[in-house]
C-alpha cells in the first residue's frame, strides 16, 4: 500500500468545512427552505380548483417547516 497517496495520513483532513463556512452554508439553506415554504403556502392558498394539489403543496410546506426548525437547531449548536 502506498501511504504517500493516503490523503489523511498525517491526520489532517483537508476536506473538512471550517465552522464559519459551515454556518454560512446552513444559513443559506435555511433561507432557501423558508422561501420554498412561503412559495408553497402562497400557491396552495391560490388553488381552488384542485384540492388534492392544494393539500400536496401544504404538505410540502410542512416538510420545509420541519427542515427549517432542524436547520435552526443545527445553527444554534454550531454557534455554542
């Protein structure tokens, strides 16, 4: 085995994300999830002819709300 090709042989992983960059990534994801949630809810409110589609869009929004809460929890833990 050629250990010279082992990327983390010196125990320093060069592919790790620094804490501040990770926080930026999660904040960006939080913004996207929030915007998607709003879009799904607004669209669902405007649909009157297809109750099944309206319900699916509301379910999408609920999924985004759950991910939003999870992202907020992750950001809290990172910042502590």
